[in-house]
């Protein structure tokens, strides 16, 4: 089933050849968020953890520098908006 013109596909777990971007994000999330926050703060509720994670995710997408060759030095949100504009303009 297509959702917003995207096709769903299945990938093998822990196979960087097929899902390397997701595996890299999971590692970054673990190293830059969870390992740091869990040392500094005891979370009483899942909701309080979610608030901090949402703030980190916003930082990751909108402010954190990304050096991967596919993202071309831009932040993820910038790449998404560039792609959206290119699709709308037909380029």
C-alpha cells in the first residue's frame, strides 16, 4: 500500500547493506542521547523521558551538524525541504 507516494519495503535486521542509515541513527541516538541522559537523570515516567527525547530529536534534525556524504553537510530538515521543493518544482 502506498502512503504519500512512498512504498514500504522490508529490510533484514542488523544488515547495514540494507538499512545502514537506520542502524547509524540508532547508534547515534544511543551514544548522544540515552547514554548521556541516563547517567545524568533518573526518569520517573516514560512521559518525562519522551519530553527530553523529543527535544534531542528536534536538535538532531534542525541544529546538529551532519557530515555524511548523502546529506551534503546539511541538517536533515534542510534535506527534506530541499527534496520537497524539487518535487514540487518538477526538477
